[in-house]
C-alpha cells in the first residue's frame, strides 16, 4: 500500500477524462485529498487507462492530477480498514498493479504531467509512464519506508533501470523527496517547466507523438521495455523483427514518400 492523506469529502467524480484530438487526458480528481487513491478511484483509473490503451483513435495519453498535486498515494483512512485483512490488502495491490500494467503494456506513449507531489504509489505511477514532465515545484518521493513498507507499484523495477542501483537504493531506503530539478539531472524527468506551462507542455509533447507513426512508436516502446530484462542478442532480434514488420506497413511507405516529396507525413497506423 502507499501513503496519502485521510479521506476528505469531495463531491466531484474521482476521475475526469477528456479528449484533445488524438490525445486522451486523464485527470485524478480528488484535489482536497491531494488525489489520494480511494478504492473507487483505483478502479476508475485502471478501467480508463485500459480503454485508452486499446482505443485506436487515441494515439497518446497524458495522466495528471487536479488541484496542484499529482497523487499522494493511497487514501490511508480508507485503507486502514483493511490493514489486517490479507485478502483485502492483496485485492488493493492487484488494483494498483492493473493500473501500472495498463500503462506499461499500452501500445502508445503515456506521459505523466506532475504538479506538486507524486508520493508513494503516486511516485510509482509517474515512474511507470514513458515520459514525465514536471513543474518546477513538483517532486517525486518513494515514501513507503517511512511507514515500514516497500513500493507496491513497480518502483523497485523502474528506479534501478532509470537511475542505477546505487541511486535507486538511496531513494527507496531513505524515502526522501526528489525535487524536479534533481529529477531532471538524474533522468527521472523528461522536462521541467513552470506550473503555468505544465499541462500545455505535456499536451504539446503528446500532440507531437500523436502525429508520429503509431506502429513505430508501439514497436519502439515494446522493444525498449523488453530490453530492460533481456540480453543484447535478444534486443537485436526484437529490433530486426519489429523493423521487418514496419517496413511492410503503409505508414513506412507514407513516411518515405513524404520525405521525398518534402511534405508532412500523415500516419494512419496501417
């Protein structure tokens, strides 16, 4: 489980979904609780990401939080009711895993737009995304150890691969905040921008990706992520298999023709 503030009454829906062209914008919407994850929100987020992942009209996904926070982790007051019930705890963790699996397995780029804190599972959630845009006031924090726990959303997988084992153990064992500028230096943040420009920057990046060849992006994401747990020869074979498949696609033909004709390509994912 992960750490967050106590439950706070809030009348709006816990999750908001919007479309901007071929980009899906998914917003955690429990701002008075710093977007702490209630059971309802966990289910809604998992379902939303699964839908977006396999909707062919969606080319990119932006995940963010409302109210100046990304996600503060699990809703402690609600989760405390299940703390001694192993089956209930296991069910909650399965819900967290469904969310990060949807992100990692999506055949399209997922961007985290992080304002304020990404704490506990909120940090794991941001790390699972393919790209991370942070505001200058944002921070990441694997805070589990401070309450006697360990990450349960893939943090122990992603951090060593992003920053190396030494830095990963430092962040996991000390549980300290990683400010946006430090996160950029460490390779945890793709870009850092002002709070005012955060969503615009993330959406502009998503728009650029949405106009890119979706088959190529899916192959790149699959090959790069698979390489994290494979060897060099396996990586070469995945690249060869993916490239042979892409060379026979209409998108590749369109890309080459557009280059020769000095125009912008129009990719259709075919």
